[in-house]
């Protein structure tokens, strides 16, 4: 419930009062975004890089929805399938369903091992395989741990079924007996191990996970190469068992992924193979039997009859029906972090054959990604009115964007989204993919963290850009006050104490702000080590001169137990007092809540001391690995709003809402409701949370000029319901939910976007 439950951090306003003031943030997906003339269906999902795909009915409507697991930060995205025949028709439901899944690492596949019609979870666990049983009932999606490490009989020893975190295994009924078997590469990395599930043979039906490794040879009678992308058919190099019973090879294992599909309808499993360091996928055709595979031919540029899945690098395939035509399609995505294609990394191949004899035709290189903001790796957003029209625009820089040549090459730049809405209802349109020509002006640097402020005293905002090497670049705005910004590159900012360029080591994330409140802008700079650096402006508001003061400013340290911290500061004034957010790298786990978004106070008058840490997991806001944070009031309601980037290349917006809350109410779950899909073309679904009332509620919808266009009243026993708003014209509406029917009843509002 990280997107619905607001955690209140409060202070006593008056000693005699029980009223406190709190800042709440709610994740929103209602702000429209347009790219290349097309409105994005789900712009704020948060980006995708290296994804694995499974299907599961999450909302229990009889239609299989989409579960997406991204190796970048081990992030789960969930998309509800609207079930439109012959169409890929999904809307994001991550905030509702992703929290219902357990913490997963490296790889995750949903497969029904006990034949109850509910997919279970197979995932990586310390060199082996962990299984979570789908224990859903009464419409409640839930999982319980079934096995922390699967076992297999390795001839003769029973050991953990071995798999690396790099590999992705095949989990399928290989021999056709009705239970799930497992294919994975051994530690040698050249032969496929076949772990036969003996559940049926031992009389347990398909309800057990009892595996024996086939020790008579390597499955499929082929070998892969460790020094290239070759596959050798008719070769099965036998490996000698070690003292523990495992069969090992002396060569080092790299990485493989596998998918079994019966491509020719002959009843046995063929193999689609991807390899680490290789851009191609290889289809191996089984000329043997279901019980004894023998690969006799191959297509090493699969599908060579269409557009080969040549991704940079390590492509892996997933077989599931995406367009609701009862024929499974093929999705291909890379499996190697940091060196693979990233913003067009989900290739969708439509099955134009049959489910038993599939034929694949590529439809897009950016399935789902084309419907969201995705800048490759490392989205780093900042609000800035770059055209000086009074509306807050959005700039998003990236760490890099890998494009699909093999080997891949990288692009670095800043995407500019102009606010084409109003001061109260923002809408963003991508107008420039290389803002200020930064890709050429800073061509040799990856990562560009931007900050803006007038440091030359001419009335317009200048720009500073931190880079991955630890430096800060200065761009002077020569446009003049009230004009669209125009930047001239001056050079690196220097530390006057040493006369050398400011250098924080790595991943420089600067913020221009008057830290000491003396009338000129100082520099706060985060870095890869997780601390904050403070450079005081010893000059004037018209002539900057930065001097190093502290490398441990405020005692901030978001490194936690990670190797790197990647601190990103955002300091802001809250009613005359400074507050500080710090974004961080830390990964999300259920067992140990490492710092995601850190919040500090006790800053004013304490610049040489340690700030007070309010929370290291502020309001449970988590958008993925390496969160960056920036804020502004983008809807003119007087509250600070946040934009948060993550390493998967996407961004999210959290709208702020400041209100008085009594102490007695602080521990009660906050009532909330969601609208989905949003934006919508007509039908909308309303879901209610944390209801503690027995009377009725009233839902009113108002248009952009405040006219009521729809009113409905229902009892609170309806936890969710649908409304048909297709009769309304396209535009931005306000949905107001009132608790009860009294004039002073509490009211809650959310925006609704209707697209026509």
C-alpha cells in the first residue's frame, strides 16, 4: 500500500492544541503526457529495462493479466488486461497488485506447479530456486513460501537444485506427464541439465516438487560455447561427478536463458536459447522425443524468417498470449544489466500461426515502453520553466541510453517536456530529445544531474550539470529575464580554496540553493558514496565564488549497507524552515528496509552539526533503484509536489497535500480511493480502501469549469464499482467522493482524464 497509505510526520504547533500539520504525498497517474503527437497510455509507470514476463489473473475476472519483473532493482510491475480480442490492451495496476507479491531477486517466473489453476512463483534463492505457492482465495491475491530451496537427486546425493542468478531456467512440463520439470545449465555452463519431476510417478499427482536429475547425459544432446555464441549439435561432453554427486565442468559459467516451445506441433519441446555476451537467439529443433530430446537442427538468427531478435545483449524469450486471441505470442527482452538495450528492450512478436505451431511476426521493439516515459537507464528529472511562460516544465536526463546495434552504443541527453496545460492542471509534451544540445556539449560524460538558479545576478536562471565523473559544469543563461532559456557553456565550476575544479569523486548531483540564507546561491552536491558536500558561495549574488566547507554535511549518509549510496539532495523551504529529501540507490527488500527516500529536518542554525533524520523510508515511497528527487508546486495548490526518477528509466509524480490532522487520527488507516484506468476512454473503475463507515457515499464528477456532470450514490458495502463516462467529452475532470450525505461530510478528490 505504499502509494495509498500516507505516513504522517508531525510537530506540535501549540502546546495546548492537539492539532498537528502533516505533509502527505499521493502517487498520481492522471497527469497526461504526449510524445511525438501521441498521448501515452501509462506515462508514469516508471520505465523498464531488463524484463521477464508471466501471466496471471490478478483481479479474478477470468482474463490473464501481465506480471513484469525487471532485474533493474528487482522491480515488479503489474498490468491489468482489459481482454479486448486481438488487441494488446493493458492498464497499469502496480500500486494495487505489486505489493501483494513477495520480494523477489534476479529472476521470477510464474508457473502453476500444483495444477490448481493459480500460477505460483519460482524465483532465485542463493544459488538455487525458491517457490512461493499461490494461496489466493475469495478474490484476495496472496502467496506463501512453499520451498526456500528446491532439492534434486544429483546421482546419488540430494542437493539444492543449482542455478545462478544470471541464468533463467525453463520450468515446464518437458516429458508431457502433467507435472513441471526444470531445465537449467549446470555449473559448467555448456550442457543442459534435466531435472525430472517425479511427483506423478510417485502418486502425488502434480502437487509435489520432487526432482531427479537425469544423469544419463545432457538434455537435447548439444553444447553451448563459453568463448562465443556457438551451439554444437550432436555433442554432449560428459562431466565427471565431484565428491558431492554434482556433475561439474572445469570451465567457468557465463549465463544462459532458455524457453521451451513446441514449434512444429510434434508433441516434443524445442528450445529457444539466449546466451550472455551474444546478441542473437538460437532456436533448436527437437528431432527426438518428449522423453529423450535430441536437437537436430537450429536457427541461430531466430526468427530468421521475420526480423531476428538481435538485442544488445543476452536476449531471452517468454511465451504468452498478449493480444487475447488464444494464441501465445513471443516477448523478447535482454537479461544482462548495464550493457543491454534499455529503452526499446521489449520486443513483441505476434503469433500469426497457431498456438501449437506458432509463427512470429515482430510488431514493436518497445512493448509497454512506448506507452510510458522511458529514457533508458537512470532517469534524473527536474522541474524547470524553460520557456518562461509561468508553467512548470519537466526535464529528464539519463545515465545512458543503449541503442540496438551489436555491440551497442550509448546516447546521453536530456528530454524536455513542455507543460501545455494550465497552472492548475499540468500536461506535458515532449518537445526536445536533446535539450540545450547537452549530448554534444557534454559528449564525453554519462549522467547529467541538472540544477537551476541565477548565479550571475542578471535575473534569469543559469544551469549547472553534475556528471558521473564527479564534476559540475556551468552554463550561463544569456536569454534575459522572461525569455525562453538559452544556455552558453562556460566550463567547470571551481573550488576557490584549491583553484581546482569541484570534484566529489563520482556521480555528482548538485543543487543550487541559498543554504546559509545570506542572499546568494550555494551548492549542495550528492555523490556515489552517499554523503553530501557543501560548497558555500563566498562571492555575491552576481559573482559566484564557491568554497568547500564540508564533505559530511549534516551527517547525511545514505550508503547504508550498500557498496554505493548515490545520494541526491533536494532541500526546500517549508514555512520558513529548511527540510531536506535525499534520494538513494538502495534496493527494496522486505527483510531490511534500506533507505529509499530519506527525510531530514533541524537544518537552520545547525549547518555545522548533524541534521535530524525523520525517516529513511519516507512514506514508503519507492520507485526502484537509484531514486532521484526534485520538487515544485506544479498544480498551484500551495503544496510541494515531487518528481522521482529511477534507474529503470522512468519517473513518477507524487502530489503533495498539506492539511491539519488530529493526534487521535494519526494511527488510523487513511481512507482513499483509486480510479483506473486513468486516463480512460469511457468506462472507469472506482476502488475504495480503509472504509470505516456504514452509511452511503456520494460520487460527483465536475468538468474543468466546475460544472457537475455526473452524480451517483452508493452504500459503502460496495468496495469497488464501475461507471460509464463515455458520454462525456474528452478533458480533465475532478472526481469528488463525499463520505455520507451531510453538508459537512469529509470530501476527497482526484483528477480523471478522459481521452477521445
